[in-house]
């Protein structure tokens, strides 16, 4: 029972903390509501569960051993975050015509699969809570983490929807999209600088 509580606390602390995925969910919910944000949330959750399961089955060790693979995942993730940032920067204040409305299930799944923070959380979590060869415990961890991740990401969507009254004027939506795009570009810069220091 204590292990399940520890797993749950770990999953919650890693899922609720701000990051690119949470930022996109918040902004989408302000623009489009919780219902239209749900496919992205579901994609991100399933994407992370896939990363977690892969890390638990041994892919995490491969990623740790080959630094070039870690760097490749980080660069691909940076490229995808850059693409999403451009989509936000190009979006108009008219909610119905925003290009970001194309961001859905597969974008959420891809973003998690290419997210260095997700891989680090998965590798650390499986090394902490899943003894080698314990497939049942790995599956319990993946299911528990998935449920908590889904709920945590939905909290960001609900917060975004609650804030939509504040951002109801189209000029505020435009500014929110611009800020989101800029913050995502900052994340890209942080990743690139981090990769440069690691070389």
C-alpha cells in the first residue's frame, strides 16, 4: 500500500508541474474549451504511458547508455515544440480559425514521446518503483500513472476553461496565443542550450 501511495505522489508531482504539454492544454482550453482539448490530453496521457512502459521494459537503459540517442530525442522534441510554437504564433484572435485547432490526439502523443522530461520521469520512476523483471508491478505503475496523468492534465484544461471568461475578448486570446508561442520557443532555446553544454 505504501508503494502505491509513493507511486501516486510521484505521478502527481511529475504530471501537475508546468511544462510544454500543460501550457498547450491550458491555452487550448482557454481557446476551445475542455471538450475540444480532451483529444490532446488523451494523446499526451497515452503517449506518456507508452514512454513509461518502454522505459520499464528496458528501452530506458538503451537511452541512458547512448547519449546520442538522448540528444536525438531532445532535438526531435525541440523541433516539434518549435512547430507547435509557430502554430500558436500564427493563430489569430478568431477562435474558430486558429491553426492550433488541428493540434489533437497525435500531437499530444508525439509531444510526450519526444519530451525529454517525460523520458527522465519514466526512467527515474521505473528505477524507483519497479524492480527488474517485475512486469506486474510495471503494469500497475503504468496504469496508476496514466490515471493520475490524465486527471492532472485535465486540471490544466479546467483551469484554462475557468480563465476563458477573463480571456473572452478576442484581443486577449490573441495575446495569450502569442505568449504561449513565445514560451514554447523559450523551451526550445533551453533544450538547445542544454544540448550544447552536454557536448
